[in-house]
C-alpha cells in the first residue's frame, strides 16, 4: 500500500484544520440565531474567522488537537498490523509538521513523548467488514471538552432537576444536566454523543462513537429521534450560549444510542464535544492505500467561507492594556469590558502553576503587572527559531487550586483563559487587584495571529504545551468576565441557567 502513509497524513491534516460541512452548517445556524452585538455573538464571529483562517492556512483549528481516535474498517485479508503501523507513523509525522500538538503524556512520569505516540496513544479501533475498501475515520477531541464528559448511574439526584429515575424521563434529565454542567468550559456551543445503557467502559466508547454521525442526520429509532429533537430544543432554552457567555445557542448536536445493560446497572454516558468538532473520514483502495472518497464531505458543494466580517469588529470602546499593568488600570475594569492587549505576556498552564506554587520564577521572568495566558500552544522550531502555529486559551478551572497564590506571590494583574474560574480566584482578584479575561476557546489561529514574536521559553522540559512561553502580542482581544470588584459573569450565567434547568424537573 504505497499511498497509505500519505493518505493518512492528509486525513489527519484535513481533520485538524478544516471543519466538515455539517459542523460548518450548524455553526452558521448558531451565528444567524444569536442576538447581534452580544458577547456570545462576538465569540461566534471570532470562531467563524478562526474556522476560515485554519482552512486557508492548513493550521490547527484549535491548539488542542486532542487524543487522535481512529475507527478503521478493513476487508478480510488486509493486514491490520500494517495499518496500525502506518497510522502511528502518520501521527508522528503530522505532529512534526505542526498539524497535531504533542499531546501524549506518560501518566506515571508526566513526560510528554513529543510525537503523540505512547502507551495506548493514538487510540485505534479496528473492525472487519464485507466491503472491498478500507475505511478510516478520525475524531480529534481536545481535553477541555473531554473533561466535561459525564456518566450518570440511575437512579440519581441531579442539581436543579431532582430525582432522575430508571426510565426515559430520567435519561432525559441526565442529558440536559450534562449540557448545563459543561457551561462554557467545553467551548460551547457543543455537541453530545450519548449512550443509554451498556457498562461503564463500553458506554463511554459507544457515546463517543455517536460523534461519528453527522449533526444533521435523523436517528432511525423514532423514540431516540424524538429524544434528540427535544434535547436540542430544550438545551438551547437554557441560555448558556457560546463560551458560556449567556446566549441562545448552547448545543449544535445531540446523537443518542441505546445498548443493553445489566439488570443492576443503568448508566447514561455522555461524550461532550466542543464547537471545534473535528471529524472526517476516508475510503482507501485496499491494494494501494490511495484515497478513493472523502466521508462527511460533498464534492459537489464547495466549502463556503464562515465569516462575513473581520472576526471582531472594533467599536472604539475597547480598553487598551499594555503590560506591565497598574492596579489602578485593573480596578477600573468591569465585567463586560473588551480589552486589547499589546505587549509582553507569559503562558502558563497546569505544570507551570503546580511548579510556581513551590518554586521561584524561572530566571528572567518577572510577573509583576504581567498577563498570564492559560495556553498550551502548538510551536515549531526551525533552525533554533520558534514560531507559533496555534495558540487559543485552555480551560482555566484546572488552575483554580493555584491561581490565587500565584496572583498574590508574583503580582500578576491579568489572567487570560476560558471558561472562568472559581470563588478562590475571584476573591484573590478583588484582594490583590487583578482581572480574569476570557479569550475565545478554540480560536487558535485567530490568536496565533495576535502573537508578533516569541521572546523566549522557560521550563521547556515540561513539554511544548506545558512550557512557559514568553510572547509579544498585538491587539489581543479578550473580554473581562471576572473583575476586581467581586463580579463574575460565569457565576451569574451558571446561576441563571440553573434556574432555567428547574423548569424540566417534570418532563
Ligand atoms: S475548542 Fe475548546 S474544548 Fe475544544 S479542543 Fe479546543 S480548547 Fe478544547
């Protein structure tokens, strides 16, 4: 199969950089449905531009290219061993080319393998079938939305919804709760794959498999089709909105399957995927490995541009921040303000935060008045020079145990991330004069273009995503969602959407 390797590289590249038409259509619908000039519509405009930029430049749509998960069907007689080897080689090569972020971390040592290969990564599922061709499907689902997957064991008590029993009504409540608990942290608007039944492990696998259905298909089981339609309608009444900013579109798809269960168990497993729903597939000639057909694409329909404008139309009311930022400037900001940052900033995510609560700053790093960006970028090094390939925000709530201490100890004035943070951080913002700025999750190409220069890197032994990158940014757009006066947009939206959820206590 002389073309197999190149075919797989093309599949990985296209999946990482070019959203399929059904997802584009759903996101176009979201753009049209959202109220103009709201924070949610601003987020959707940036997302639309980002989708165009990624496809135009073949750059990753989101910097978190997730756990590559392949579903392969082979005719009888085709070597699955050879296909597995080719997939692993293609994954390593696509990582080298900056189409995938190095995402495979040894769970015992914490060491990043650097090439996306490691124990059980990538994930590859094989099935035989009676057709002549090989089929390879791929989904790239990042950590932010993966962390919002949830599994319920019925019967249970659900916040705002009360008792969920061992029946379809109980299942219905669990699925609505799954949307609510994700808020903006999984980069809403999201899509759900759901499995009713099975056991814990297989239930999750079947839920994820539902993500290989197109968003606009109709479930062949009328009862499940009805449930999918109801969830879509009801979830979009909750008011979570894009990025959890509040708004009309919280969900772009809901795909449900049912599997038999043990008499004693009744699980509902939910795989939450973000708007950056990267899923494609190819059919291959079994002799040569050449691509004969793309799945999820319609060759007769050209891919239309998503954005009608420039991503984030400036109103003139944006507030310019140039680090180092003073306490006075920070205390003047309020939730809802839009800021444009120009100057130096540092990235820092899980490993950096855990390190800084026990260690001094790396040599040459000064965080007084600084901007700390929760971001694990895709970076390439050519002849000793680093360049940024993708650089959107990561989910900030993971840093909640550390953030308050880091703000206090090092004098950070602004934290950029997505999804918001908790009460401890909110109190630290108020006490020490700092703000939380929400960038648009998944907009990795959009934000990569706001980075003029890589000024340096510290703690590179943590791996590329976890290192502390020293960057110079220009007109980096973000929205104040937690201010130094004790206000949090995230807490407000969670409270208000919780009230909305209560209307479904009896379905
Ligand atoms: S869009 Fe958000 S949730 Fe999805 S992979 Fe990117 S950062 Fe993670």
